[in-house]
C-alpha cells in the first residue's frame, strides 16, 4: 500500500508475457499493510475484476511456483 504500483500496469505486463511465465506472490506483512494472506486475496480479487481468468490465476499462484520448487501437483 505504501509504494503502490498501478494494478493496470501489472495486469498489462502479465497479459503481455503470458501467465505461464509469471508468478504472483506477496511481500506484505509490514504493520502498515494487510497480513500476507489478505494482501494476496486482495491482489487476486483486483486481477479477477480486471478480467484475469481463474485459470491464469491458478497458473501464476499455484502451478508455476510448484514447478519452480519441483513439486508435483
């Protein structure tokens, strides 16, 4: 919330490179920000409202991180 980046810039960047090449995460946890889980939920809600599909969210939040960590889903 402090160093706020326009969500539209993030959305456009994801659409440009493709969800299969992105990971979404949070660095929230500071006292002036929501807890990390709430921050991630808010980020996902914003992306969904902008038109990001559930499949794209799943890819970036679950599938791609699991691949990077060599975890089978």
